[in-house]
């Protein structure tokens, strides 16, 4: 169980570092701080206290919504922005 919590921490650090790099590029401090706050809050409520739990169907529907939104964004920005939206 401890390794699962450690994996959750590592997976929360990755978006924080990505947002930090984005914030450094745009000279913005607020976005990385908000991301660290969101990551710490989600780790606390979902992994440590286990207060928020989503069912399998809910997670699958959310994933499909994200995929369809991304595909729609890719089709709208066909061309040079295509490479950016894929990444």
C-alpha cells in the first residue's frame, strides 16, 4: 500500500514540474502555485483520507469525454497547431 501512495506522489509531481516549466517560460508564479495546491489537495482527499472515490463507470465516461474533446480540438486546428495539440 505504501508503494501505491508513493506512485501517487510521483504522478502528482510530474504535472507540478510541467506547470513550473510553463510558468518559468511565461514569467508567471501563480499557475505553478495553484498546481501544487491542487495536487496536494487531491492527494490528501483521495489517497490519504480516501474521502473522494469515483466509480469505474464515472472514470470511463470522464476519460471518453476528454478523448472526444481532444479529438475535436485536433480537428479544429488542423495544420501547424496539430503538432501542438497532439503533444
